[in-house]
C-alpha cells in the first residue's frame, strides 16, 4: 500500500485556539449571549463570558439546537 500524497497546505489551527486568542479582548462578545467578555473573563471560559453561558451553549449544541 502506498501512503497518500503529501499536501502542501499547513493544517488549519483548531477553532478553539483561534477563539481563545480572539477572546483576550474584553470587548469581544460572548459566543452565547453576545455581551462583552469583560475584565473578569478567564481563559478557561473559552469564548464565553461565564461558565453559565458556556454550559448552556454546550447543552444546546449537544441537543442539536444551535442556530
């Protein structure tokens, strides 16, 4: 068996990494509610203003209720 041909394109960075770097600005909107992340934002929240928005967003996504 021969391996597939190598591609010249570099793999795209993971979506979460891009969102994390964009979310460092306190004015960035929360992915769930749209409010600014604010100065109390923590990197473990991801692109969400709080753990509540993150939990609700994950719950909606896991049930196929995303927009």
